[in-house]
């Protein structure tokens, strides 16, 4: 029996910003930091909600309900320094901090509410907007070089789109947008 594909909802990042973030990834990766997975440049995003497996019918309803995010005005935020989740010496995740503005929290709450109305499981931990750069520490004999945290991105990011992504584990670029929502003021194409 084939299981339903996995999905998540995220803020899209423009290609220019992705290139800037990827250049920091390359600098950090050059220090031979043993993460098993380095996120592909095209897969960089800011997760709003991880959905997991969702059946097709529920996904169709969610796609329609998420139009509510289009009511939010585009806004600007800032990508800052590098952080980690997990043990500092051998973290699970290396990520870039995203400024926690009220607009981003409004977007997160709208997405979360729509998911909950459809009884789609949502993450209940405190929301920390971030961009995952690498994950799955892969060598117990090595500790994270703390000079990694000296890399400050200091990038201004225009938030204009949110998308539902399908996860395609076997692909080099794993995250495929299946529905895109333009925040108010953007022309629909």
C-alpha cells in the first residue's frame, strides 16, 4: 500500500536571496563540517507548518482555504546570523535566523488555523522562523567549529509568496511547490 506524499507550507525565498544564502553555506561547508544533508539552494525556504502525509481530498480543500494568506500585505524581514538546534558541539540542524516580525507571526497563525480546522496535525512548539542550511550531524568524533557563528548573513528579505510544497525524497531538489499564494498587492499570474 502506497502512503500519501508528505507536504509542508512555507514562505518562498527569491532566487537572488537563495544565492546569497548558498554562498554562506559554501563557506561553512568548506570548513569540513560533517552534516549528512546540506539543503540544496533551490530548496531553501522558511517553514510555516510541516504537514506530513495528507490525502488528496484534504489537500484540495487546504489549497483553497490557504487563499486567506493572500489578504496579508507583502513585507520585509531580515535574515541574520547562524544558529543551531540540538547539542551545540554536534547539532541536529544548522540554520539562519529570520527576524520574528509581527507579519510573519500573522502568516504563521493563519496557516496554522487553516490546518487545524481541517484536522491536519500541526507543530505545537514555539515558532522560530528560520532557514535550514544543513541537518543530521554525521561524525561523533568531530565538534562544531564555533567560528561558523561569525558568518552573519544580514540580508533583507521581501516576503511576497507562500507555497505548499510536496517532498520528493529521491530527487536532488526535493521540494516541489504545488500551490503558490501571492500576498496582497502582487499580480496573479
